[in-house]
């Protein structure tokens, strides 16, 4: 039993080390500073979204709208900056508010009308993606100022800016979940929503806050994506939510809710980032990359369910 508990707590770190060593041996450029920085930028967007996804999963919900929100936020920010002549960082704040509103609407639909989270976020996924294409006519928005590149391409003390932002967001997520009443309520709702309601927790308010935070973090990732590609692309980040969900589940967050720790999610996110980067370096066909990621998600969820049945999680 102790061995199983150790696997549960530290297995993801062992997997992380194995994958890291494997790609370091199999590819000549994996350990180059340029590639490691590239991994940091790629991982940052998955990680930032994974903080919000972790909160959603802990309540027994799911959010598959994050990829579309990233696209919508990038398009809105680009349009405001290029065509509205609004300073980039003000446009970024306004666009982030739009993405947060998307999350708030999802939370409202889930709590007010009892729409299942999967359906509510699927609807928002479709709406946000559609709005991104409507606003652009399907044509990317170019012409961003040079200052816009700092968020996604810049460095602070030699460290990529997106990586620093991810660390800050993870620190905020850790504080919220581990040190505040909000966090205790999140775990309680995931453990037993009805008992939480009877004990005085305002479940509707908490869920609306959680989905709003998921929208907020996806929006921040959207600004990073916009800055990285230096244009507002309505088709960007399609399927991105799968990497986010897989990273969170690999990190030990139960899809049934109530169990999981944000620190382990960091390792899960790194596994997904290194796996994606390594497969590209190995020139693995993009379609096979989808297959591999799907298998990883299958294995992660199956492992979680096995642990649930054996009653060793927690």
C-alpha cells in the first residue's frame, strides 16, 4: 500500500524524468538553450490554462472552451490595437475582460439552468470560435506594434516572460487552493456538492467564480499566444484544451472531482510540453502526435479510475 501511495504522489515526477532523459538522448538539439526556452514558452500557455482547469476539475466539471477563448481574446486584442488605435496593453486588458466574461457566462449557465459543464463549455467553445472568425472574416489581423512582442517573446533577467507569468499564475493558484477559504470550498464541492450546500457553502457563487477564473487564465494565455505569433489568428489553438486537460489529469487531478494538488499539475504540464516538443524534434507526423496525446489521456484517466476503486487516492 505504501508503494502504491508513493507511485500516486511521485509517479508523475518519475515519468517527467524518464521523458526528459529519453528525448535528451534521442535528439541532439533537445538540450540546447534555444529549445529549452522554446519548451518554456510552449509550456507556459498550457500551464496557465491548467491552473483554471484544475479548479474546474476539482469541482467535478470540465472546460473545453479554453482553446476558443484563447483565439477570441487574441483577435479582440489585435483588432482593438490595430484598427481601434488603442494602446496594446489597454487592449490586452479589455480582451482579457471579454474572455473572463465568457467564463462567467458558462458558470451562470451551469448553475442557473443546470446545463452540464461539458455542454456549456462546448457551446462556449463554438460561440467563441465563431465570434473570432466573424470579427476577422477568417483573415488574420496583422500590424501589432513591437511592444506587443514582449509578453510572448521577451525576457526578464534572461528568463522568458511567458515562463515567469506561468510561475506567478501557479503561485496564485496554489495560494487560492491551499491557503484560502475559497480553496477549501472548491475541494468540498468536488467531494460532495449537496453536503457542501447544506453546510452553508454558496455553491452557485463558487462555481461561477471558478469558471470565471478559468476564462481569465485562458485569456492571459491568449495574450501570450497573440504576442508569440504577432498576429490575431481566429484558427489558433484548436484542440489546445486536450493538452490542458491531459496535463491536469497527469498531475493527479481526479476527473471525478475533489482530489488533486496544484503542485503535481506543474509536473503534468511539463510532461505534455516536453512530449510535444520532443515529438516535433523526432519529426513524428502531426497525426501520430495526436494519437500519442490521446493515448496519454486514456492512460491518465484509467489510472485515476483504478486508484479511485482501490481507495488509495488522497
